[in-house]
């Protein structure tokens, strides 16, 4: 199964890109087909073979999981199996996992005023604290009013400032407010791992709850909702080798009330998320989760070696290379780097023409290259932030992919006029 995308300006030559694992084929009406190297896994990962097989098997079936006949029961069994597989990846009980359309919906579902209210009179959350480097779906605040949202600053290495969090929790407690804290596990741009377990201890000591967006960490590092002290955890299928359009919100305890559903109507997902389940995508999500769990240590060791090869090569090409967050713990598959004087948008086009797909950061701006709010929060100067490029990779990335990027990057840097490096972009 391939995923074809048509791009290019209206009226211009058509370009088609067919994703085939970590490689792709590029062709248009002017050039012959050439092999491409895909290094934008944080935007979306290639489909795992196990996920493809599970999706195809589910597509061959007929039946609504809510139906009582044999076909419905078979579909419901696929959903149940996938629920158990995905829950196992994050150390949760299957009954505490709700399937969604993706990470953004799961985040919106989590960020709900009144979350955590119970029948014993425990008040739900009425304020939201989010880190300054969150994904836009968290930064938007979900269903909290803008006046009920505060931001937690980050350090120069891109980690949430726990001292600032502690002060904000104390101030809100003094006002009689109960906050929900939302901090991602690994940043989508820098890969920097956040101190969420300690944040959870602080939050719980103050009577608050913790939501963790683990989209970029799950399947890449060990991710356990209990070890993280998280009350809620967001994960997404297409970041671990499942197709786009499926994700999950996981709660640590069934005692945690979700409050009013984000999508109401039917009784699907135990009444927590209405709508007929996307059985093929859910089955693929489960298969991808099982494969990620089974291969986690082996894949992680291999990706660490690729990351080290890339960073060593980048510094050899240009000693002025800045690797953001390099002094902090990071997920191994993400390298955000810049050479002063090489603007990201120019470099992205040049690399794309060489058959290499990178990004300038988060893939949430309809293809636009915009300044990074993450780097801004880290105190990076605007001229350097505009040069930032992100390479991200995974289970099927090869050493040859890294070599090809380094070769193309060397040509790009060497093409600069003498002395241009280091000049503000």
C-alpha cells in the first residue's frame, strides 16, 4: 500500500511523491524517477509492515463494532485486541484507554475544565498550566478559557522550569484553585525529554493533576504512565508506524472522571467518545504498538548510533553548527540543528531537490516555514532560529540515509561564499 501526494503550484508541473517505507520515489514530467531519503519522522513515520498487514486484514472484514451479530463481534474483537496492545505499550489498563482521531483530539479531550471531579465532592480542575514549548493543540488550551491558562517557562536547554512550576502551583493553591498541568514527554522539535515524573510529584503534592503529551516519545523511549506520575497520557498512531487518523487518551486510574465528552452522541468508547470506531486504523495502531514494544531496545540502540553519526558529521562539515538541546537528555531520533547564515526555507528547498526530506520544526503550519515558538522560549536569537532544520528518523532509517544527508549538506555549506557563514540570516 502506498500513500501518494500531489504537490506543486497550480498550473505548474505535477510532482508526485509515493512513500515506500523510509524511502520514496520522486518523479514529475521533467525528471526521471530517483530514490528519496525521508528524514521527517516526527511529522509522520512510515507505515510499519505489521500495521499495514493489520489494516488490510481489517479492511477485508465487514461489521460495526457496536453490532451484536457475528460480523460486529469480530470487529469489536479487533478493537479490543488493539486496545490491549496500545495500553501495554504505556503500562496502562486497557479499560482506561479511549481511542481518538489522533493526538490533537486526545489533547483537547484531556484539557477539560472540571476534569477530576468526583461524586465525593472533589472539585475538578479549574486552571491550566502548560509549558512554553507545547504542541499547538496543548498550547491552545483545549476547553479552558484563555484567562484560566498560565505558561510554564523553559530553560535554555528546552526543559520545563520546575522551580517556576512549583511557584505557580503554590500561588494557585493560595487562591483556592486546582490546576491541571500539561507537559509533553519529549519535544517535537528538539527531542528534549521533559522532567514529567518530578512535575507529577509536584502537581500531586499541590492537589493538581498532570497530563502528558507523549506523542513524540511513545515507542521511542520506555513510556509508562505510572512511572511518569501522569494522570492522563496522549499518544498518536502515525508517530509509531500506524496510519494517520488514530490516537488515544489514556488515564492512569478509572476513578479519574473525564467530564463531559468532547464528542457526544453515541455510546462508543464507553460513552467517552461518540462515533463509529475506525477499525482498520485502530487495528493497525495496535499492531504498530506491539511491534514498537517488541523492538524498542534494539531500535533505540540503532537510532542512537545514527544520531551520533549525524551530529558528528554535521560538526565536521561546519564547526559553527549549533545542535539545540544537545546538553539535555533527548530522544535519539531527533536532531535540530542550524548553521548561521543558512536560512531554513532555502535549505529545505535545496535538500528536497536533492531527494532528501527534512523539516524546519513542527509540521503544523500547512507547509509554511514559521519562527519556532520552542526556540523562542529557549531564548534562541531570531536570526539563528530562522536557520533551524530538523532531521528525524526511525526504525527503517539506514546509515546510507545519514550519509546521503551529510553529503548534500556538505555541498550546501561549501556553496556559501567565503565568510558568509556566521552572518545573521
